[in-house]
C-alpha cells in the first residue's frame, strides 16, 4: 500500500514538472531588455496604427526594435502582411523620436 502511494505521488510529480518545461513565453528581449509594447488602430481605420513601447529610457535602440517587432505582429495579425509604411518610424533620420511618459511612440500603416 505504501509503495503504490509512493509510486502514484512520484508519477504525479513527474507529470506536473514535465508540463512546466513546455510553457512558452511570448516575450522577446531587445538589447537585453524586455519591453512592454502595444499596438492599436488610430481612429476607425485599422490599417493606420500606433505602437507604444516602454520603458524607452532603458535602451532607445532596443525600444525601436521592439516597436518594429510589435508593428509587424499587428500587421500580420490584422492584414496577413508584414509590410509597414512608417509615418513616424524606428528609423527616423534626424534621430528625434516621440517619447511620452517614457514610452516610445511609433506610427505607421499596414500595406499589402
């Protein structure tokens, strides 16, 4: 009786622990930093969107790439394409970026 209880406990623990290894995280680090990012439509047109990435102060380069990544995900999810035409993008030539409350703000349009 004791042996069977021990075996059941061991089997249960093994199954629980084996399931832990299969849990995937959707987080991706950029420049060694995990950024919070979100993309949403601007107005009623879903193709025109805005991405907010924070904390931008950790790494502006990493925040730019996290924003590009989030924009690509948004366009693929909503339109099946990864093509983005930037209005205010991560490759701003003069190096000026819109940062509000430690959030990098990017804007663009999904293109077919």
